[in-house]
C-alpha cells in the first residue's frame, strides 16, 4: 500500500517513500516531506555529481559535499 505525502519540492500531494532513505533526523525529514519521484530525481543528480567531481564515497569530505547538495536539491537550502 502506498502512502501519500505533501511533497515540499513539488508543492503537491505525491507518493511517499516506503522507508527513510537516510539515517537520523535528515532521513525522517526526507521520509515525511519528499516524494518517491523527487527522491529518484535526486539519485540521478547524485550520480551526475559523483561522476563529474570524481568523488570517492569512502572520503568523509565527499559524503559531506553530497549531503549538502542533497539538502539544496530537495529543500532548496
């Protein structure tokens, strides 16, 4: 059964995620406010960033960069 949320990115009701995609409070914020289609858009954008900047996800700086970009993309921060 799908759940419907009000997606802050789309500013409209949309299908919500099945579970928080990220740990901690940020994951809960995404789960409660970001739709499944927007999360899929982010995953595609994240792949572009990883390739463009040649990021290694083993490096803490790369993870921090992606988290900042994720907040910008999802919440316009």
